[in-house]
């Protein structure tokens, strides 16, 4: 069973890439596994598609509340062991959480009989990498930042590196960033992508992963490679509130109370001015995006265009929102 791993630090654009890949890889029979380190399932909800990849189709698994290179690694291997003998899957794509150290995950997959790690893909947020790490010059083993070893491992072990959000930087900046990344990993193929647009054959088309090279590199992490985000001073909090988002309070929180550090947030919300819309909130570093993903069923009860059957309408009327 051929496997491609998609990884990258928090907010690099992994889910965007995966969704684009699933849309463009028509004709391929794909299995998909996604990992959210918190117990709030966001990536799974975004990727899950009843007509393409879904639990009911037997080709989708969502693993939450922990890292698949740590506490959730046994759950991942259970899925892979159940899938590896199947003849109806051409390829399996694993999307890790941004806090996943790659080496324990790579070791487990390579040692899995019947599994072939074909490609290890790392996304780098070009804008954040340029601004926060001086294009990579500040990223080294001696860095005071606890998550620096995690980012180094994700970049160094990759055989394909994708620069997301490259369109936000001038060509000279991108050239410098690429030069610095090559100093960390001269083996990988480098690509700049915009909203995850890349030919599927680049990531799924041929055997790229070099296990011998990875083993040599991993000697520097064998004592410190830990699969849980807490090792790298990364944690998660879930905010569940039925009230609408208050933009002014959010602005105050970010500017007056949040403090320094790495902050990444994502989830579904609603605004009072758009009470029918399910909006995807996606914040990484200094970038904030809102995307319309669906309509709330509660708002469609009185909407004749909602196409709800009478039973659904009656059920929604009896629920409190």
C-alpha cells in the first residue's frame, strides 16, 4: 500500500492542499487519514465527502485529541493494518497535525509490513517563515524556541517541500527563502504553490522517500523526538460558544491580551450579520481568512430553498439553538 505523508508547521496549508489534491486526483482510489491534535474535529469535517472520502465508504479516518506520532500512533497503525490488504485503494494520504514530529511516524510506517512510504511532503508558510525565522537563518538546533527542532525535522526529512502563500512575497524574497531551505535540506524538490494548486503526480506519482537518508538524519533526534506537542511548548484549547463572534472583542483579545508566541486558530463560527452562513475561521500568524463552507440547518427551516425534507424540518424545530 503506497502512502504519502503531508506535514508542515501550524497553519502551513496542509488541509487546503489535501482538499485540492482530492479534487484534482480524479480516477485515483484514495484513502485519507487526517489528524487534529485537539478534540475539536475541524480538518476531518472539511475533508469528509459522502461521495468521495467518507467513513461509510471505508476510505476515510479522522484521528483527534492527540498526535499520530505520539499517543494516537496505535490508532493510526490500526487503520493502516486494516487497509493494507485491500485492492480497492491505489494510495493513502496521511495529513498530520502541525505539531507532529515526523520521525516516530516514519519509523512506524516503514516497519509496517505491506506499507510503502512513497513520499514525505512538508509545507512551509513562506510569509511566516520569512518574517518569523528570517527565511530560515534563525532556525537551528541552538534556537531558544522550543518548537525549532520540530520544524527542522519536518523540513530536513522531506523529499518534497512546498512553499505555500508564496504569492505574498516578491521573487527576490522567495529566492532567498529557497536558498536558506536548501541549506537545511538539499535533497528535496522545491515547489511554490498557491492555495494548494499542484499536479497530483508530483506528490503521488513516483517513489521518492529515501529511508536510508532519513535514518542518517534522524540520529540527531533519536533521543529527543517526541510525538506529543507539549514537548515543543505547543498546546490546544477548544472554545465552544453558541453566541455569535464579536469582532471588536476579538480585536481586543489579539492586540491587548494574547501576548507573544505562536498562535494558530481554526474552527466554525457565525456572525450576526450573516446568520445563515457557516464560516470557517482560519488564522495562522498574521493572516486571517473567513470562508463560506455551508449554511446552518437552523437557518434553513424557514428557507424554501433549503431543500430539507419535512422530517428534518420538524426535527430542527424541536431543537434549541
